[in-house]
C-alpha cells in the first residue's frame, strides 16, 4: 500500500505541468470537503468518547475502573488476545511460507479460503461455534457429558476471537513474501544453512515489519471484537465479559460515564494501533527502498 | 513441462510441515465450523427454510440492511474518492495525521463507535440537537443505521483508491490537456475509467462489510422490529430465544450474499489485472 510511494516516479513540478496548473479554488474546495467529511465522521465520534467519559470529572473517570467487573473484563480481554494472537501468528508464518515459497495446485484457492473470515459477519462467526459446541450442537451432548463448557465460557470467546482475527497476519505476509521470492533462501541453503537457520536468519528479518504490522492489527481486532464474542459469551458479569461487552452492559444500564470511560481504553488502544501502524509503514518503506528495489528491477 | 506436479520441485524445505499445518488449522477454525452452518440448514427442509427467510419481519430487516449498506457505500464512493484524491494529489498541514486517521473506523472497536455515534446523533447529542428542530430523527431511525454503516465503510474505499490514484501516469493527463481536453473531460474520460476497478472494489468491500456489521449499528438503530432492526441483530434475537433453526436459516442467506460479493470482488481484481496487462 504505502510501499508504492517510495518506488513511484517523482511527478513533474506543478509549474511546468498543465495538470498542476489547475485553479487553486479546486484544491481548497477538495481539501475542505475532505476535512469536513473526516471531521464529521472520524474526529467528532472520537472526541465524543473522551468528552462523555470525562463529563463528571477526572475522579469519576478513574472511579469507573475501580470495579471488579471492569477489571475482570480487562483481564479476560488480555488473556483472549494472548492466546489468539500467537496462534494466528504461527499460522500466518506457516501459510505464507507454504504459499510464497512453493508453487502448487490450488494456491489461489487457499489464499481465498484464508481471507474467508473477513467476508463472514461477526454475528455468524459466533453462531457457527454455537452450532458446533452449543447444547443443541454437534459436539454439545458429548461436551456436557464430560462437563466441558465451550459456549458461554472462555474457550468459546477465544475460538470466536481466533476466527475473526484469522487472516490478519497471513494476509500481510503472503503478498510481501511472494514479491520477495526465494532467491535469498536458496542462496542460504546452498551455503549450507539448514531450513530453520534459513528461516530465522534470512526470511524472518526480511518480513519483520510486515509481521509486526499484522500482529498489531490482529491484536487490535482481538481486543475489540464485539459481535462474534457477544454471541458466544453469555454475558456473565465478571466471568465471560470482555471489555467491549462490559461497555455494552454499562451503556444499557444508563451508566454512561463508566461506559465511555471503559470505551476510552479501547479508543486509546485504537489510537496507539494507528500510531504503531504509521511507524511500521515508515520503517517498511525504508526497508523496501533499501532492499527491494534491485530485485523489483529484475522482473 | 510435460508432467503434472501437485507441487513444483523446489530446494526449499518445509513444504509438508507448513502446507499441512495451514490446511489443518484452516479446516479446524474456519472450514469445519462454517460447513456446520450449511449442514444444519439441510436438516430444515426447503419449505421450512423458505418460511423462515421470507417472514415479513426478516424481509423488513433485509430491506433495511441492504438499503442502508448500499447508501453508505455510495456515500463512501463519492466522499472517499474526494478524500483519496486530496490525500494523493495535494499537500496541506496535518496531512500525515489525517491520512493515518482514515483507518480509525477499522481500528476502533465497533461497540465504541456505536455508543459514540449514538451520543452524537441522539436528540440531545452534539449534532442530534440541531437536527431535532428540523424534524430529522437521526439516532433510532434508518438514517442512524446509514450513518453507522457509512462510518465503518470509509477506510475500504479510501485505502483501495489511494494506490490506484498514485499509479496514475501524469503524462497521460498532460497529453489529454495538451490535446485540448479540459479538467472535467480529463477526469471523466481518463482518470475515472482508469481507477474504476479500484473504485468498484472499494465500494464492494464497504458494502460487504456493512452487510454483516453489528456492533456499531445496534446502539444507534433503536432495534424496532419491522423498522430499524438489522438482519445481524435478528440472528442474535433468534439465538437468544433458542430458535437455532431460525438463526441458522437467516445466517445462510446473509452468508450467501457475502460470498456473492466476495466473488464479484475477485472478478473485479481479475478484470483489472488483465486490463492492465493488455495495456502494457
């Protein structure tokens, strides 16, 4: 996405270009239109979160977190992300290795299937696990017999979260690793490195920024997922509530200050994610400019 | 090459391990659970399935969900184009921050967007209080649903258009201008046709995302049956009443619609890559 900027030809200076010699009012019209639209749809909602959270002062804001249910929700969200993100990270690396380094039949089908969870509504992502593990589901009776709880319990929440964050790491890695090809890995193998050494010393350093980017996006979605988790959680206060579900409960109880205070945690997480993303894009662009240009010229 | 290989020979190790793990994990997390949905529906029988999915309350929810998603995606196609164009072509103070913030609807958890939009557009909210005297009911109406679906679709259009606009060759525009075309003609005949696949892809992605959206809509919609109830919410309502066949049947309709859009997007990608190849 942003990698193309570094490789792009420099446009001609405005003065010599008839395209650049357009009327300034068009520029100001479009810039104001953009800023107006984005203010209405991005900045006002963001400001609303913090304003509502601080409506009754800073003390009331912090008092919202002094609640066992809120702390339990934060803890459950952290646990869920700590399981879902590493699992999808390992999967993303394995999938990208298989797809980018080898040529096999059905490769494009596999890529499409990996992207599938993005096309599925969050509500349906939760529903499929209810159909599998719920009391009326395929494995429900067996699970009940063995006193195992998946739906309306933590395992269901983790499963639904893994599903909705499934493609994030893989889809960042696959295009990049396809573009990089496997010449460097072949060279390492010829020079006597084994498979793992090649992976750790050649492949991983080449993809580290894209990998980090995928992990950041995966983590943000894992901590913020609402629809899918809502279906499988059962909303048991202090036990199966994640932060977004806790926000919903507080909001529906008309406890607006606490709802927006807890929501502001997620908004801060979103802002940190955007900042980290910009930083990683900037680093990746530097790396792309350094290493990818010679190989791109070969094609 | 005369022999057919499932996998072309390669010196790189690890195919069996990584391919096997990929297929195993994909099946476990995605394919088997998704197929459960379709198998569950086959138990229903066609007549029962049709009775559930053509119930007036369900049909009203399709109308709202598809209608509001379509309007939201159209608004994003128009304004997203302006945003992408401005970010690619012009420099102005704060541009980098604005550019980074476009992803906010993607990064902000949907429940947070939902309560924030409701707070703004409620009758006593920042914007809602000015709409109320005009007789416009924003929150708890189909308009509120459309606002929420516009919010969440925005990054898809902008992020799909940006690279396409960056790749535009300014020499072609200059040629058009030197041959006497004015700006409007250049835009309509040169720029728009070139970025059309990207614009349509962004539109389709925003539409697909809006169809399945739940979190940002449920707070602002008011959830009145027949009027402001979206299909995703109806699935949850059926589940809470332990009406599993009902929830499953409606989910299958939504899933088929999503897959149809996914297919459309893939065709668009294929079309745009072949178009460029032919032109090169």
